C-alpha cells in the first residue's frame, strides 16, 4: 500500500473489509482459514492478533490506518455488499 501511495495518483482497493466490520450486529462467523475446522473465526483471529504481545498482524489497526489515509489521499475502498439474507 505504501509503495502504491508513492507511485500512483489514485488507488482503488477491492475486497478489504473496513475497520469496524467485527463490531457489526448479526455478523455471521466465518472461519479464518476454510481448511481448519474448529479453529478461530475471522473476527476472533483479528482480535487475537490485536492483543498479541509480540508478532501477529494487527489487522484492525491496519484497517483503521488505511481509513485515515483514505481521508488524505486519493484512496478508495470497495467491499461486496452481501445481503444478510443471502447464505454463503
């Protein structure tokens, strides 16, 4: 993202959820890895990484930073608008 911000006049990012995704009501739980049954779901994984003392990937923090950059740069995020009634 940093390289793209330096090289491009505008950036369109597709499919990245926003930083408040996990705080929405009625959120379906989706496994973080489709091939790991019984493991952490997507939001549990995000929260576990946020709280890790070392290592990890601060997904929620990263999304908040990208949202802040979008207010200052020509940066647009688009996510699918899945209807709650449509099963995956």
